[in-house]
């Protein structure tokens, strides 16, 4: 197929693990192409908590989640990876020669000698509360992630959630 994108390694997931895989594989002269359902690299670090401090990265006593993503992008730049965003992998097929064919939900086809699954928790969608008409408020007064903490600081807020992120944002945004 002439429209098939061929690469040495296809990485499913462009979060920190996928980005670091590009670096390690680049050292071995392997060309990488990443597919991610999000619209940019960084995974949950960029999408859900870019300003959250991370304390367990070797060589960095503390770094923001987005700072880590930025450093990884800088680190992989010399290897010139290719990216396909806003796509979900819909099928993975092993071919007779041992390589793999991968298709996306939009019909793109990829062939690679190796496929790395670096999807973390997988694709995530907000858990929209069952409130009629809530869509009209999304992005205005209802948010499912915090990309820039300063946009929320000093405002009266209700943070709903039982996970670590909800508690972290509550602590970070308290007066």
C-alpha cells in the first residue's frame, strides 16, 4: 500500500515513557513514529497536571510535569521523531515477515519492525457528571483538568474527584 507509513519503531503513546523510548531507540539509530490520542506530546503530564511538581526524576530534585515533557522533547529533537496526534490505534496485526501493521481510527496505516506500547493508563476521557446541559459550561466554568494553575488561583472553586490529582489541586490552590 502506497499510503502506508513505514518506520523502524512505532510507539503508541507520546507521554514521558514514549518520549524517552524515542531517545533510547535513537541512540540505536532507530527511526521512531509516535501515535497519540491527544493533540500534543506529554500524555497525562501535559493534559491533566502540567504544573504539578514531580520529585522522583533522577537528576531533578523537582520539575513540573510540563517541564519534564519539555526536557524530553528537547532531548529527542536530534532524532527527528514523527508524530501523529488525535488518533487512536484500532488494530495491530503481525505480518508474515515478523513486522507489524497498525491502523488508526481514522484509517491511517503504519508498518514497523517493532511496536512499543507506551500508553500508560490508556486514553482517558473526562467523567462528565450526569447534569443536563453541563456541556454549555465546559471550558467556561466547568473544567476537567487544570493546565494553568494561575487561571484558577484566587477564585472560589469546587474541586470534585477522589483521586490524587483532585487532592493535589486542592492543596496547591488553597488560599
